[in-house]
């Protein structure tokens, strides 16, 4: 069985495409809703609804699946993580409390863990097992 070599240019292109796609999907799903909902008891929620976040995740899952199933694991993980991190930083950087940095860090760590896990599951399902190539 021959081992297919990874093309560095294709990996870089995949990183860039997924980063742009992730940022664009953030803008499409979450970027337009910037108001917090105030409930009758005075509590606030938001600005995002659960369906918006679920839509973002499902949309990005398709892109990550494509990249991982074509053995572009670095692109799937790094591109999606970079795109979501940049988008969240841009979206939240006007927060006066200064806590946006913690949120951005959590988005980065969460998207890194989630995309790495999804890519590993796809590699195992596709029969690539432990041969995850960079």
C-alpha cells in the first residue's frame, strides 16, 4: 500500500480557505445579532441564540469533513481555528469590560479541540487510523 504524500501548497491553501470560510460563516450566523435580550425579570441573555451557534457548527462541520476526508488535517484544524479566533476577536473587541480576551481564548481552545477530534474521527472512519499526516 502506498502512502500518499501531502502537498504543502495544498495544505496551505486549505488553511487559508477554511480560515476565510470560518470567518465568513461567523459573520453570516453570528455577526448580525449584536443585542442582548432583556427578560421581564431583568436578566439578560445573548446576543446569540442557540440555533445560530448550532447553524455555525453544522456549516463548519461540512467544511471540516471535506478537508479531513481529503487528508488535509492541518488545514481542517488550523484553518477553522484561525478563522473562528480572528472572527471572535473582531466581533468582541469593542467590549468595554475587557473580558473579550478570555472569550476569544476559549473560542480558540474549543475550536482547536473540536476540529482535532472531528478530524481524528473522520480519519478513523475513513480507514486512515493512526496515519494522520500533517
